[in-house]
C-alpha cells in the first residue's frame, strides 16, 4: 500500500487556514487531517461540523476527520454530512461500534483509534469492520507533543494482527511525527503519517516539509 501524508491542521495558523490548506494541497499532501476535540474526551476544545464543512468547500483532498469526542455515535452523522471522507472514532469512547456502523452505512470510511496506554487487544472487535486503524503516539488532546517511541512495539503488533487476518485497512500513526522518526514508524508498519507541527511549523515551506517527511519515510523503507 502506498505511503500517505496527512497534514494535521491542528498546527496550522487558523487566521490563514485557507492559504495553508491550499499550500498543503499543492505541496503534495495526500489527505488533510482534521482533529475534532470536545473538551470532555480530551481536555482541549477545537472545531465542529461547520468548520469541517467550510474546509470541504476549499479543499479537494480527502478529509481525514479524527473524532476525539466522548460519545461519537451522537455526532458522527454530522461530520459525514459536513464532508468527512475518513472518520475515526476512539476505541476508548462510548458507542464506538455504533458510530462506525453509522459512518459506513452512509458510504464513508470508518477508522478506529487507540491511545498509547490502551491494550491492542481492545481493537479485536473492530478490525474486521474498519477501513483504518489509527495508533496514537502521543496522548491525544494537544498538538506539538513529543513522539512516544515506546508505542512502536504496539504498532508492530497491530500490523501483525491485521496481516494475520488478511486485512488491507490503512494503518495510520498520529502524534509527534517528523522527519527524524518517520522511518521508524513506517518500518513498524504504518502507511499513513499524520504530521502537524512538522508540516505547518517546520523549518522549511509547507511543501518542503511534506517532501522531507515523505523522503525520510521512503528512504527507510528502501533500506529495511
């Protein structure tokens, strides 16, 4: 499966969001990652369906919507209507399976996310139903956090679980991803990299930062 880069707008400048989204799109991003936080499941509060709708109006990339919310089954349909393409809920949230079934019934792709300290075993009931598994490599809630390398063995284990079942779902990694660790996560099995600070606050332009991230990951795969 091809390697995809999904820049997270959590680290973008919201005063220039339209401009930065277009720069990511023109700079080679494959998807656009949108973090939705409700102030309950995680302590931070971000955006709702209307902002996702407005992003959909200006962005042609698939929208990778990550719902870090307490009861995703009560709001998932609003994000479907807003234009989300991949909509991910957390295994730790209430009503996760109900939300997944609702998302899929509306013809969208559903994902299941797992926090760093949650056992991979909790994914078992979901693996056959989802189109993507998202492994968090930071504790969710805020951008710009340090990558947790101790999650890499779990990432590898989840990849093996998927391979043993013959599953072709995407395996996305989210949290502290940058050039320096991109190789580690793709070697562990990830094929979708979410990056916020590395793309929107990196040392180069948005296009240069996306290119650097992709090259680091691809070079690691060539030498593995």
